[in-house]
């Protein structure tokens, strides 16, 4: 779409949106399709709180789908302050699940990027995560030069070596 003129890109985005809606009519429990519909609609017409229902439906349809969560969590953290309490909690829980599932690099990226404003809440959510995963996460952040307190983990200044 980047190489096309804006009219052609708009037309192709509209077609993609319609295809997503048709696909969801056939498979309404596909969390990836809900996430893509949300993303396409936001790209096409900008952020609208009414569109958050699609993002929420992605969480409802696939709360534990790792490969989808990696993208969805970043998207959700980017608009965190505009979310209702329930959707905020889903994003925070998803972040903790990413760390607990070993998606350390991706979780570190989300924390230091879109989630930085919410770092205290995100880090606090790790208190119930397996200690091995928390230590790996803390080591990754230390290697990246990020100094934060991960619950239950003592920071060893030599981790960067």
C-alpha cells in the first residue's frame, strides 16, 4: 500500500476490511481476525473508542494464543490509558503470561516501548510468574541497560557481562 497512491490504498484497505468482516461471519471465534479488523479499521479511519470492542473480542476469542498475544499486547499497551478497566487487566495479564511463557525478548520490547508508561503495573503483575522466567526477564532488561525492579529478583550488576 505504501507504493500506491492514496485512493488505491484506501480502496484496498476497504476491501481488506470487508474480507475480514466476511471471514468473521464464517469464523467468529478467530482472535487473529478480530485483531486484524481492529487494526485495519484504526488505520483506515483513526482511533475510535467504539472500535475497542473488536480488540476485546480478540481477547475473548483467544486469551492464550501466544503468537497473537505478541502483537496484540503491543497494540493494547499503546492505547492503555484509553481502555476500560477490564481491557487494561487483560493487557496486564497477557504481559505477565508472555514472560511466564518464555517470550522474554518480546515482553522486554513491549515494556520498554509501548508499556513504559505503565511499567510499575506491568512489573507488579510478574509477582505470580515463575521465578526462572522473572530472572530471565530481569537479565534481559539488565543486558539492555534497563534498570527496573522485577518482583522477587535481585539485580546482579554482572548480568550484562
